[in-house]
C-alpha cells in the first residue's frame, strides 16, 4: 500500500501489476470486495488511488517462496526501516524511477 501510494502520481494511464502472496486477498482484489472489513478498507483505498491517478490494478498471486522482495520490505518495516528499505529496493530493482522519487515524499507529494 505504501509503494502504491508513493508511486501513484507516476502510474497515470498504466496497468499496475500487484503481486500478492495471500491468495484470499488477491481474489478479493479481483472481485473488488472482501467479507473482512479491514480488507475492504484497503481495497477501497487502492480503488480511490486508482481512480484519482487514472491507473488500473492487475491482481496477481505469487508464491510466498518467490515473494522475497516484499517479505524483506515488510520485515524491515517492522523494524522501523520501511521507507529506507523501500527506497533501496526501488533504486536496486527499478532505477528508472529514482529521479521521480525526489518528487514524491513518503505518503504524499512534496
């Protein structure tokens, strides 16, 4: 959610693949709703981001064993390194986005 929020202004007119290792939430994303209120809250926030910034989310399931980047990011966030880890991962894996990160503060526009 943090990455999607931060990068939303850069995603205009895009199909954004989102990979999720929780199959129940991935299927909820495809349907657009969940029986769990907390998941509906997340889906609604993503929907509002997509409408506001004119992009479409493509919901994909990924095996937990193949989801090493997200697991590393979530573990570092639990230790208080979420923003720093996010920026390092972007720099290492998507260097073409690095110049745009200067325009985006964590969670909002600068």
